[in-house]
C-alpha cells in the first residue's frame, strides 16, 4: 500500500490516461475487480463516468491502491505510452520504502527529512512499547515543526 499525494492537475492527467483504456464503467469495473475494488462501491450515482473516474483516482491515491490500478491498466493496454508515462510519474511520487522507516530521508514527493537525529530517536522511543508516551514539538517559526508533522504522517503509514 503506497499512499500518493496528487495535486488536481496530476489527478486529472491520471484520469485522462485511464479513460482510453477503460471507455465505460463496465470495463473500469473489471479492472477494479482485478485489484479488489468494486466500481459501484466507489462511484457517486449522480456523477458522470469521467467525474467518477477522477473521484476513483483520488480515492486510489489516498487509500494506497492507485499504483495497482495503473499496473492493471498497463496489463490491459501493454505499451500504452500514456499509461507508461503515468506509471513513471506516480512511482516517482510514491514514498520510498525504507528498511527502517525511522531513518527515511525521502518521505514522499518533494518532502525530505534530513538532520533530525534527536527527533528520530524520540519517535523510536514512542514506537517502543516500553518507551516514552509523550512528544512535545516546539520551536520558533520556520524551525521545522511542519517537517515533524510530515514525518509523523509518513511513519503512521509505514509503521
């Protein structure tokens, strides 16, 4: 499971690459079924098909199965340049999977976490069943508090 953060333009381009491969809801449902999803459970009934595909792309990104859907689309349309380009783009945005997530530097997309040894040690302690149970993050403006939030989010997805 790899959660991917897409901006609106990326979500639309992903949808646009999928539409030629899956021109209708029935074809898309078959592909979704191959990755354990069901179109009727993901769609909104009063939306047009293209709007539902966009919604499903966003759901797949936020729930961690969008890369599986893209792999299925590539299996259904081998060599499709739009799907192949989309797969490369999405894989570049997916968080790097580290052997030790507490030592990860690249979190996702353009989010990096470097030179935070003390924070990493405290978070390892929080993760330890016998470790400390409280973490206080404080500092002046632009001291890295938002990076701490990004790192906590990354750890919650990977630990």
